[in-house]
C-alpha cells in the first residue's frame, strides 16, 4: 500500500503526471470507504486526533520554520496569525476531529423516497463525492479539517496547501496518513501535491475525471484563478467583506460588544467584520464610544467625513476611499460610514458585499426582517457577531470552507455538502409500457 509518507520527495519529474498519479491513488483509496461503517470511520478520526496530539512537538517545529520564513518575507500579521500553530491550536484541531466522530454519518441518509402507483420503490440517498481536491493558503488547520471531513463523508482528499505552510502541511499529512495506515485504511486517503508547486496546483485543477470536486479557500486572487482555470467542478468559497449595520434602534452596549468581537476577536479570518455602517440618528451617541473602543483595541479607522469628526484625539484614522469599501483587510483596519437609513445601509451592502456574512444590530423587528429579506449573503445575522459564521459554531463540526455561491452548497460546508445523491430504484420485474 502506497501512503503519503512515501511522497515527501516527488518520484516523478513531470508535475502533471505526478499529480495525476496522486489522484489515481486517491480514487483507488476512496473505494475502501465505499463499504466502511461509521464505526470504522469514527475510529480512524479518533486515531488521527490522537496522532496529531502525540506529534505536537514535531508539528510545531515544522510550523515555526514556516512562520519564521514568512515573517521575514513580510507576511501581514493577520495572515501570520492564520499560519501560526500553538499547542492549544493543535489540541483544538484534534478536538475538531473527535467532534466529527460524534456527528451522524451523512452517507446512506435517505433524502426522500416514495412508492409509485406502479409499485416501483424509490429512494434518494446521500453518497460520497469520491475524491475532493482542496487548494488553500497559509492554513495548516485546513489540512486537518479537510482530511477529517473527507473521511467522515466517505471521500479521499488531495490537498494543495501553498508554499507558506509547506513544512507544516508536509508533517501533518504524514501524521494523518500514518494514523490511517495503523487503522487498516489506505494512507492515500489523505495526500498532498505541494511538492510539485504551482504546476502541481494547475494539474490538480485539470484532473477532471479523477478529482470529482475542487474547493478553493483563500484570497480573492486564488479563488478567481481556480474558478477561471479549473476543468474540475468547483465549489466557490468567497472572501469575506463582511458588514455590521448599527440601526437607529440598536442597543448601544450590545452593538459595541458585537462590533469589537466581530472586528478584533481574530482579524485574519473571513468572518471578521470589515465595514461598520451606522444610522445617522445614532452617529452622535454611538460613534464616540465605538471609535474610542476601537482605538484602544488598536484598530485604524478608514472613515467618511461624519465618522472622522467623531474620532478621538490620538486615534489612528484616515479618510475612506472608494477602494476601502471593497477591501477585506484581514488586519486591524475597519471602514466606517454613516448611512442615512436602513435603505441606504442595504444599498451599501448590496454594492460591496462579497456574499459571505452580513449583520444588523437592531431592536426593531421590522428592520431586522427587511434586512434579512433584502440582503443576499450566505449568512445574515441579527444581533450577534459575524464571527459565528463557522461550521463548528453552527454545530456542523469542522468546515471545509464557506461557500458564497448558490449551487449545491452555500454557507459553511460540513459533511452533507461533501456528499452527492443517487437514486435507488427497486422493482418486481417492472417494464416501462
């Protein structure tokens, strides 16, 4: 049995041939899961979690090499935070695998069924995709999340994690593959094509017929490139230019707490808020406290004229440009604008939203209902932080990404979104008249 442990050095010179060979092994390995029981998959997930914890020191040494290299190369603090692993983060990643093991198995779930008037018995059931490809940036936790979700949903996974996390991902894939081998499952269920660089990523995009679906996760340029170049079907995950609108009726204490959590709890993530919109009727009362709190948290405000008039002395603030309204900062920067009313807020969101997560703070039921109905996004949140748009927070277990498209999957993609369906038809000698 060939495992990912044997792939740290490319055996084939040509990237395309090498990646196709990886994909073929993944497809063959996926067959081992076709009849695997939930108990088998859950035991493997727990073994993967235990192996990660046991290998914490090894993983952290590799991760430190990646972090040091990227810090020296000028990577932004937000992206460095995404890249960095700590003992606590490794433990949390392992716990996510254990949480997956506790979730129901989607494979075999009957979506619908019926008996036709002619006696044919129909069932539409969930089945694995087969081989899932992932292309992502600077996120070693995604390596584990993708492997766990793929395994639980009956799929093999082929990963392209990018050069920034190359050493981290190499070690993590080795650890996970070894754990699978020890459980009697093919290590080839989890493989990486990082060794073949960008040509390998292109080859993965073109592995139609061997890779069933491709999920890009990262910045706008990466996602656009995959969507444009891939011949493999793509589930598009989007960047998060997320908005928080503070309505005229908002409770100011709630709004302030939600704002700070949405912006500063972790800045380098796609569900962090990037633009604050404030109703003009509460600008004089809400903005001074909000801008002071943001300044204390180290946030630089990119504000319109009304906002800048309320910025406290010594706070970091610059005039907002048109570009600011469309920027996913992934840093301690926030665009702030005072809007005329709910209509103006919704119009702004419609103009600049990436369709990820949009939130309103309001005590007005009608305003919340209009915002929910008129804002088009994968998640629309009322009186809560944008940081809740997450597979784990939604009770889905780990997520493979947050889809901002409208076909097949939208929002956090958990186990069900990594399955497709098949129709099973039972008859008793039926022939069509």
